[in-house]
């Protein structure tokens, strides 16, 4: 009986990956996650946007453009250096896979950062793709093509596995996943989460809504994991968003995911959530005579006709009619 799984070419001792968040920004914390039973860790994302913001905070509107450029270069090198140190120290302390996470908006920095991340020893690189298109001149397919272009350039730069974390605003994740596979993606994660926007009606200011996911958010990821894994079986899938119980791990694997990324439940329950979840997963496998997650991965994806009927359903009125 084993809980081992393979994701993006990485062998994991179990399917539970600690997703990119503030909790994975310290090497000692990542070692604690390993000791608690995690299968892998995704480091807190390296954001190019963060470099630009910190530069703006250090300069005022009257600063000379050359000073701003110098500060941005200095801040960029400083933040990159700290991130590379996080990778090296996490690798020194941990034996489980350490996955770096990168979010950039300029191609040159993305490729440079990716190359340095590989040199620092990261086991894989997750491209944190999260953007929306709002222009009236937007042409169909531009958003998806930007994902392909980014992946191609990074794939030319590094040899380590490259994972693409998609936003939930993609119109057809199946088609995009297939194109990503054809252009060198080693896995996809479904899905990234948009910044949770809210409005304070007394101050009339935008604020951040509840930052953590809820169990209800699992539904969308399950649907697309079931569809993507059936249509593009060569591309490993991980579910992210809404995994709050060990049963959610089982559901994700049945739908076709090889792994899950969790963070909100770790914020809420601590790293102590991991070991009981792994133990419950193993017990469920024993009760159902599965020797490993691979034995039931995708057992309920869209390749099964009865499952496809549920996954492709867009209306739920007939179900609501029974609710009084």
C-alpha cells in the first residue's frame, strides 16, 4: 500500500503539496512541512510586480527617472538574491521536492529569473499565470496565446520541469492544456485565484474580501480536472482551491488529478492537518483495494460516459426542483 504519486516528473511520497503562500517563504517552515508529512512544497511566488511596487515606495513623483531605474535594478537584484537563498536553504534542509514559483510581466526578467532559479537548485518551476483582459480591442485567443508565448520562452531557458498554474478565467482550459503540453509544459494546476475584491460601503473604498478559499470552490476545479485529464491524459493535473478535507484529496484524484495544492486549510488548521489527511487517504485506499493513487486516478473523469454527463452539465434546475 502506497500513497506515492508522480506529478510533473517528480516522485512525491503523497499527493499533498503545500501551495505557494506566505507560509512557504521560510526554509525552516518548509522543513516543518516535510516533517509533518507534505509531499512537496511550492515556495512563495517571486513577483516582478513586487519589485516595481517597492521601487515606487522608495521614490517620489519628483525623483529623476535614472534614480528610479537604478533603484528598480537594485531592488530586483536584492529580492532575487533573497529568493535564491530561500531555494538553496530549503533544498539543504528538505528531501521532498522544492518547487519555485514565478510571476513576471516582462519577458526578459522572466527568462533571467527562471535561469537563476534553476541554477539555485529548484526541483521544478511553477509559472504563476494570473491576468485578465479588459480592453475593448481584445481579440479572441490573446490571453491563451500569451500563456503559450511565456511557456515557450521559459522552456528554452530551463531544463527542470515547468508547471503552469492557470487562472479560472480561461474559456476553454482543455484546449489550452493541450497546447501547453505540446509546447513543453510538464503539468498544469487548476486553478489560480483572483484577488478577492470587496467594497467598504462606509468608507467607499475597495478592500480585500476573505483571502482564503472555501470547500465550495472545489467544484470548479473538480469539473475541469475531470475534463482536462480525460482529453489530455499525457499532462499531469493538480487541483488547487477548495481542498479542505482528506475526502477532497480523494475526489481530486478520482477526477483525474495526480496531486493537490493546499494553503487555506494549512492557514486554518496548521501543518498538523497533513498527517491525519495522509493516514485517512491510505485507509480509504485499503478499504477500496487500491494499492496507490495511480490505481484510481481519473477513474471518474470524462472518459467515463456517466461521469462526462455530470461534468458537462451546465444547468442544475432539475436538482433545485427537489429542494423545498
